[in-house]
């Protein structure tokens, strides 16, 4: 089997992709529509904290129950809670906010193996997305902080994207709390021993996140951060 030729013998590029230019151009408007809907809805909700973590954790598990407690405390302190609207830690975050009577927001996504938002998302705060990248912008733009529980690729993706945006000053610094010292310590040690030691990041970048094993401590860290700061969206993002 030979690879497709992308250049002619004269070294001029050859278009090897079948295209429907009208369909491609119109998809831009679908993306724009999701951004407009997301901006309009979330701006009205007010200050929120994004809670991330594994969709696979069941009620009764250690981190699920910690996430419920954390979201409850976050709501007590006047913040709404934003999650991806799914099961596991997302459900726990919405549950804690919903049962307190706080704002419980779910940013749903169309996925083959997902089945809508969990039952603890307030009906008026359900926002569904087709495009992952639009949804990710909403998490960052309207979150006043991130509380990150143990999770898989999706959790790591959101964590490192946000750290990168803060490090590169594309957004203002916001509190990022990683809950679960036993879970995160291997990653943090690798960051210290490889990334810092070998010069891939600065030692000061370690201050961009905070590690804890206590739900109350996580919430206190977020609230203390905003004692002398304004609560507003990341307008630069």
C-alpha cells in the first residue's frame, strides 16, 4: 500500500481531500451559534467553580462523596457549580450544589457512550454542546476556579489546558485545587523531578496549583483567593 501523494513532481501541492466547501463554511455558523448560546447563558448565571473528575466513580466511593461535600460548601459560599453534566464526579458536584439549593450547571456534550446530563443539574442550567472545544472554552471563561478530583484523560486534559493558559498569561490566574494527595503525588513528583529539574517549566509554575486531601481546605483555598479580587469572567479568553 502506497501513501497518498501530496506533491506533484514539480513540488506543487495536490489537493487529496474530497471537500464540500459549502458544508464546511456553514459549519462555522454552527460553531458560532454554540459560542453565542454558551456566552449568553453562562454570563447570566454568575460566579461559578468548575469541578472535574472521573465519570466512572460511583456514589459511596471516597472521592464521589468528597465532591458532594465540596460542591455543597462551594454553594454555601455563594458560588455556582459547573460540571460536564455527566456521571461520577460530575454528578457528585451537581448533587452537592443541587441539594444545597445552589446553582447547579451542566455543560453536556454529545458522545456515543453518554446519555444526557445527570438528574442533579438544574433544568434551567442545562447547556448542551456538539463541539468539545466550544464546551472547553465555557469551562475556563466562566469559572472562578477549578477543583479537580482524580480522573482520566479528560480530567488531565482540562487540568493541563488551564495550567497552560495561566502560565502563558492568556487568562488571569485562578485557583486550581487538586484533591487527592495519594492520587496526584506521582504526577506532582514527576513534574518536580523532570519538568522543573530539566528546565521545561519554572519552579514558580508549581505555585499554579494547590494539593489537598480535605474538601473544606479546598473550598477555603478558593475563597481566600478571592478575598481581595474581583469575581468576573476571563474577558481576555
